[in-house]
C-alpha cells in the first residue's frame, strides 16, 4: 500500500470528523473539492482552501474509496520534509 492508500484506509476506519484529527501532520487545511480527474491509475484532486488551490495526486482507488466529488468538504493534510519558499 502506498501513502495515499494508507491515508484513505485510516480515514475510512473513523466514523466522525473529530476522530480524523489524530495525524502527526501539523499542516491540516479545511477545504472544498473543486475537481476530481480520474486516470487509469492515478487521480488529480483540486481542493480550494480559502483563496488557494491545493492539487493532490492520489491513487484512483483512494479517490474512489473516499467517494470524492466536487463540493465535498475535505481536509488537506500535508506532511513534507521540504517546503520551498520564493520571494518575488
């Protein structure tokens, strides 16, 4: 199982949104799904968080397991060892 599949499985095991806050990732953003593009193996999910768009590439199986569709309220959970900063 890859990371996206593990996350989808963990989310599916919890019954309420309050139970879903048990992640070590500190960067958690409530948002709304804008689009779901399903490919053969992967899916591109675009989530709006305030004025920002976050694009996530997850497995198609994970997207289908979560039942993601435009308009769904979701939480983008970001765990990264690297964040790049640019100053215009």
